[in-house]
C-alpha cells in the first residue's frame, strides 16, 4: 500500500505539494489527474525517493521511501522525459536496470520485445517518441517491481501504440497484482486504464474516488415543466449545475437516479430524461462546485 500523510514538498518559496494525504491500495490502477503544475510529477518523485518530503510522510507498506534502498527496489518510475536513455540501446538499457533490480525477468523482457518488435541494438535516440516510451515501459515491467509509476505515460503516442502500452500494463496487473500509478492531464486516458483516480490542483488533492462510484453518483437530467422555475427553487447540495434553454432545463445532480426523480417530481415535470455524462463532464462540474477553474483539464 502507498500512503502519504500530511505530505509537504517545497522548492524555495514555492509549495509544490500542500498537506497531501492519500492512500493507494495494492493491485490497483490509480490515476493522478490535474493540469500541468498541479503537483503530479512531484508526488511521483516523492514515491520513488528522488525527493524527500519537507513535512509529513511518504511510505510503502508502512516504511519510508527516501534513503531506503530496499524500498526503492520495489518501485520503477517511467519519467515523462526519455532523453536520458538516448545513448543506450534497448539491450543496454535492459542490462543497466537489471543490475539494480534483482527480480528482473529475461522471460518477460523477451516476450514484450517480441510483441512490439523493437530493435534491441539500435540506440534509443533513433527511436520515435512512441518507441522510446514503449522501450522504457518494457524494461520497467521486466524489472518485476511491485509498483510501477508512469508520468504522462501516453502523451504523444499514436492510437496503436497507446493500445499496446495499455495492454502491457493490464496484463502485468492481472499476472502479478502490480500496482500502477499513472499521472495525466487527460481524463480519457485515466478513464480507460484506472479504477480509482485523484484530482490534483495547485498542490492539493481535490478528491480521490473510485471511478465507477463517481459515474454512478452524478446524473445529467433534461426536464420541462408546465410553469417557469428559477435555480433557487431547486438549490440544494445535490445540485451541481443548472441552465435553461427555452422551455428545457438542464441540471447536473448528485445522487441516485431514483432520488433525483423523486425530488424533481415535486415540480410536476412534463418531460424527464436522464442524459449519460462523460467522466470529463463529471470532474469539471465537481471542480466548478468547489470553486476551481476546470479549463486546465483536457476533454479529448
């Protein structure tokens, strides 16, 4: 289990992480969502022991990560930059990391290389961006760590390469209960891979939830009434968004579909339709209710 308690990280006068408390259970695919500068990369670097916290704790299974060689061997970090690997061949990169990770599996490495058909003896700086990302993910999976952290894992990959990388991650999770933490500013990527996600903004966790529960708890309704009504008449904690277009009202409400229908029935609606919401829309409306600008989250 990954656990951060009241974690703070500062760089001079800038607070990158501000009193973060977060738990990531074993064997889950966890998404860190937020715009650039939200603190996602800083959090991942704390989990790998690259940074030390300035306050609070960062632990794997109850033990601190920083300055703990044993803990660091349990984690593999795929950075959003791959330039540092450019002088290696894929085989050379494999041999390099094999020296640090005693559980490295040549069998897994060979299987993945054969699957994606990457050249083993060409320098990585001759690879395309997608091939570079595939190469480091292959090595990371072959290291057989308990935790795999990926910073903007799918950024810049074409659709085919995205599918291949996602399949590699899912297979590893099923085979050996790998815990995967993926940072992204793209909700679609998080939705396709992760079962739980946290939304970060300005160094804080806005909320952390299972995605299935998020989807099942918020609904968009389209209604029409025999008489005009104002937002104030519907105002309650469950109402996240309200707009009107002619005689049609659009509302985003939290709660079960049955409870929402019961609340609206008091106003004798002529039309009542539930419209499916995307995960992007749900997170954006949640942020707006909390007073945050949701424009930094990509919708595509």
